């Protein structure tokens, strides 16, 4: 009896095929095969918001192959990822293949290993239609907002703008942070530090913490005059150690990675964007060729908010830690963590390596550089959770002058590194020399230094993911796409530190939404919608009433605002230092239907316009001189061409990732739907 197993990606299909015998045929759907139409709303609002799905045009060949394969096999197993999106893909596949969704056989696993896949095949379950409803609710609500609100922005602000339920909240966060930065007024303050020498002739530093009158706060020394007066008081006086405190403490490892914490740590430690992290994690999950061993999934499923680990992994981790680091680094009993998210699914695990014994050193020869960095981070974090706590000795000492000024010296020493051997923290040893209460110390130098308070930093990917998670906006699968969307739509750009800087259009759109559509950008309202989706997935709510409760007031308000705001609140032109090459007048940056462009201020007499290069940071592989930049064709379609055109005519339709195909060396590109593929059409 032959069986057809359908997954959503070719890499996953390749890995799974390795574990199954000849009686199984494994095919990929390449993601969703059906969706709402692009040319119209595709939702029958009058009939309980019934979605009008169509087969995706670019999937006609895939659908035919799947139908042909289904005819030649006796059974169909739907093996897409076990989350709402994966459940919906399986549901759509069942519809396309003529399988009754109520009778469809669904198999799911959280890691692509022989044991997990065979167990899943032996224990098929029914499609979870509650999860399908939750995915549909999100898709339909986001379609309603996008297709109703975006045209409103076109009419009132500028062509080509978009609005979305989660993306607009993310945009609001970046705008509000930028306003904090712009409104920030720096304050001057001074610090006073002393370098002292103990009786063993060892130098150490201490900061002034109190004057004879009071304990000092950070901003208390406000100017040079005050600092100079303190300096004068501290010259020529004697100093004594007036208090010494020593404390030993245990430092426990952080929990294993969830989607959010992985994105944050990969950004902070490796400099990866959220989108890049998820792309690399997907590759590690779906399978990597390990030489003669074939393709293996290296990590568990990377979209999760659970922090529990399987019993088998805990047992294997202890064995590896004993062997690699010694018994003093392992635990007698496994360390467990509690899920903070009430919606975390216990069946899911945290992100971990599929095999504890598959160390980074073993897989490094088979991985690309960034794949290895991410795998090493995941392996270290997961293994670190089952290592002994670190022992840290902290020391604090007060140094008091004869005229009652007090300096504070602090230090810490790692006595036993424990989990820090694998997962070091940023803080390093800062040991103090041995100091005794009542000991006289010599002052080697007194230093005063001017400082100014600094504004809050712009959001980087890690900080924005953390903020979205804290507000309850979005879920593990949405963080990276949300950031990518506000960047791709031109609402934010990256500054020189790769942080997210909102553009002028973001301020205009955000202010309009805050004033006229407050619910769309309200943190608590958006978080409540996420709770509603979770309730639908748990079977506690029906999806149609949730949509109706949102849509009808939203639509009514939209009608009112369309009449209230007759004038276009156009985005102001941005000045530039460039002049028109034809008439010599200044050029300005305008926003049109297809984004930003440069135009001559002499219009309509001079109609000179010029494209603005949105550089991708990827070198042109043809001329090796230019950079690939985002461009628009005459029909408005985005493509990526060399900015040395017409000298170099290299161009791609899909966005280059910056990485190269491991087989042919051509650039890898990412399609609109997120699929990574080689730009060389002859390479498979």
C-alpha cells in the first residue's frame, strides 16, 4: 500500500524521503496552494465574511503534480508544519485534492528525525479545524484592514501606501521612539573617579558615591564648577577602607530559545536581522546535507513560545556534558523551565538541536558560515540550560576620605564558570584586590569627567521584537515578517547601526491613524485581537463574530472619516543638495504611487525625474563594481538592477539575499512569498 506524504518545502521533502521506504512518495506544495485573490477583496461580507479562495496561479504546475501523485497512491498524509499556518496549508491541500477535511490524515512532528517522522506516520490525527479557523480569522481580518484602509491612505496621503493591523503598530513604535529622540534635551553631568593603591601595591578604581552632605545620584554633579570644588577637596587628604562586603552567588542559565528570544539573541550577538535569523533557522530545521550521512534536520521547529525540552534530549544532553566537559558541569536532575505564555503549546518544545551529540564542531564543515553561527548559538543555549550554575564572588568596598567623601569600588570574580563555559555573558571578570576594613590606601589619581545624558536608542530588530512581545502584539510567526513589511513598504530604513529609522511618510501615516483610527494602532486593542485568535484556536470562540465585532464599527468610522478629511494630507517634499542636470534648479524627493523619486522643482516647465537607488548592500556579480538596487519597471513592477546601469545591465526580478548558491555560486534570491531560490534558472 503506497502513501503520498505532502510537506510545504522541497528541502523538508528531501530530508523526510531519506527516512521513508519505497512505499512512500514525498512531495512539496511549496507553501500555500490557495489564497484570497489579489485583484479584489475576496471576502463575501454580506454572507458571514465567507472567504473566496482561488488556486494560486503560480501553483498550477504543483497542483497538477500533486493530483497526479494522489491518483497513483492509496493514501494521503498531510505533513505540513504544526502551527496555524501549516494546519491551514493542509486544509487547503485537502480541498484542492478532493479530500474531505473531516477525514484527512494529518501527521505532525517538531523535529525532522527518523524517530519523529516514523512516530508521526504511525499516529496520524485529524485536521485541527479550530486552528484553521484561527488562521482564517487572522488572514481575513488583515485583508479587510489592508484592502479598506490602504485605498483611504491613497486618497488622503499618497498613492502606494499600505496599512496593516500589526505592521501599523510596529511603525507606531518606531515613530514614537524617534520623537523621543528628537525631543530629547541632553543634560550635562560629571563623574569623579579615584585610582587607589592597596597595601600590596595593587591599583583599583572607585567612583565617588557620596559627599559629606549626601549620597550622590547619577546627575547630581551638574557642572565643572561643582566637579572642580570636589576635586580640590579630595587633594591632599588620606583614605581608608571603611566597609567591605563579600558575597557568593549562583547564576543560573537562561531558558532555551523561543522564537522571540532566538531573534533577539541572534540580533544582539550575531548582528542578524529577525528575517535573516528565521530564514537560517528554517534551513537548519528542514535539513542540511551532512556529507555521506545525507540530509538531516539539525534543529527542532523554530516557531514556538514554549520553553520545555523532551525527556530524551535532557538525557542525551547530560551524557554529552559529562563526556565533553566533565561531571562537575552536569546536573543530577534536569533543570526545567516554566512557560510564561499562557498560549504556549506544551506539545511544542523550545528550539534545540535535534541531537545533543551533534556538536557545532561536527557539523561546521557542512554548514555555510551564518548557518553555523546560528546552529552554534542554538546548541550552546540548549546545552547550557542543563549545565551547572556559575559560582560568582561579588565584592564591594567603601573608601572614605578624612573629610568624609566616600568612593565605591565593586568587582566580581567567576569562581566556577558552569554554563558560562558554553554561553558566556557580556560582563567579564572585574576582580578587586584584597581589601580589609580599616586599611589605609593611597590615592594615585583623582579624575573628573564631563558627560551628557543620551536619548533612547532607535529600535533594532531585537528591541522591536521584545517590545511587540511585551505588548502582546503578534505571535512567534509574525515578528520577522512584520519588521520586514515596514521596511519593504518604505516606512522605515536602516541607519548606520542597522537600527530602524522611520521615514517622513511613517510620521504622516502614523499621525493620521492615531487621530482617526486609534484602534488600528492601539497596543491593547491589537493584543486583544491576538487573544481572540488564540481563543478561536482553543475552540472557545467562533471566528465570524470576532470579525464582525471588529469590522462593522471600523467600516462605519471609515465612511465618516472619508467625508471628514476631504483634503489630501500630502507628504511634504524632502529637500536635497542635488540640482537638475537640465535646468539647474534644486531637486526634491517626492512620494508617488511607486514610492519615492527625485523631481525638479521647476515643474511643470521642467519635467526631469530621477529614480532613487534603494541599495540592497549586495555587490553586482557581473561587473563587481556596482551595487544591486531596488528599481521599478515602466509598469511599476519591482526589480533589482545594478546601479552602474547603463554601463552594466545585470538585473533580477527577485530580491537578492546576499548569499550564494552552494552548488553553482550564483546569487540566492527571495521571492515575494519568502521562498529562497537560486537566481540561476539552470540550477535546480
